C-alpha cells in the first residue's frame, strides 16, 4: 500500500505547530482531519488546504494533488454570521446562486434521501398545526426512526457563492457536523461527505456537480 510523508502546519486556537507524518496516500482528507482531531484533542470544525486550495474531505489525498513531501495547512473552517432566522420568519424560498445537478441528504441508518432544492433548507419535522412553519422544510424527518429526538426547526442548510453552510436553529437543540458542535447563530462551511447529527438521527450531505 502506497504511503506518503507530509508536513502539516496546525494553526488553530488550540494548537500552533508543524508535524511531519507518514500516512497512506489514499486516505481521505476527512479521515485525516478526524485522526488529527482525536490525536490532539481538538474541538471544532476544521479543514485542510494545499496551498490556497481547500481539500475535499470526501476524496483521497492522492486524487487531490497531494504528493510526497507536500505541505498542508490544518485550520478552523470558515464561519459566517447568520441571517437565516430572518429568512425563515419571512418564509421565502430562495434559489441557489450556482447550478448543481443534485444536492441532498441521506439518512445514515435508513438510507432515505432528501433532495435540497431551495434555501434556507430547514431540517426538522412538519408542524401539522401551523402550515406556514413548513414552507421552508426541505428535510421532513417526521416518518424517520427516532423522529421525536429532532425539533420542528432543528437545523438548516444555506448556500452562498457556491459554498454550502450548516447551522443549528436553536441553542436548546444541538446540531453536530462530524461530531463537532455547531455554534448557534453561526454558519459553518459544509463539505460533501460531512455528517450532520441531530438528536439520534445522522444525515450525510452530498453534492453532485
């Protein structure tokens, strides 16, 4: 099995150092991020960059131009302040700014797929008493197993300039991406292959260009 030696510059609030590692060349960027988080007990959402280019966490390193002796940057993922609550209150569906063949979430346990065709794309359970609250509900988990562990408006996906973001919609109902808690009121950059956990339901995010 091919292996590669890399230098990784860790620049986070918790760690600022450079490490040399020898790993499988076909490990995904996401698995490398997870391994580094566990090794150094890092909390939060992180990304890897080769130069100025962010690596796709779902793809192997060797398919993304990472070669032996490459130098990667490990840093906190970009976050954006959220105006989603105001958009949801207005109940207005907005198109994505870019065209994608398909954007969807897949239930990790049951395999059910949920297409996302507008934003803000609310994830939760439909409210039979107030239909207005369901206008932006893109992922209705009412029939999913453990549905009651998810609130009516639990989390949300938005898009800007071709980048997708995830956020929790209530500080009382936590949302996690790849086991890292989201900060309420803040958008966290979402990558294809990322796993969103709400209550006892886990969904994986996919984008097909």
